C-alpha cells in the first residue's frame, strides 16, 4: 500500500487517533505507558519526509492495530 503524499497527513492523523482509542481500551497493560509510547513514537517521527520511511511507520502502526498487540 502506497500512501499518497496529499493524504498522508490525514492517514497518519487517523492512525494516531486509532492508536489512542485502542490504548484507552486496554485492560491488562499499563494504559499510560502505551499512550506515552505512541506519543513518543509519533513525536520522534514528526520530521520524517522520506515517503518510504513514512509508509514503513504507517504500516507498522496499522499492523499493531490489526493484530491488537501492545508495542
């Protein structure tokens, strides 16, 4: 899946929101840790401009949600 550059910001923002929603539903792990980790990952990758790197990070986040696994 290639992320079009025009909509990549929108897709990444949606991924962030989905991860936060997923984190708020966690029961058996530390919610705060998960949410801090998500924020830290997104903050660290804020200035990434390489489309392949953005696509890799996006797929990584989507896979996390699809498999319902904690980071």
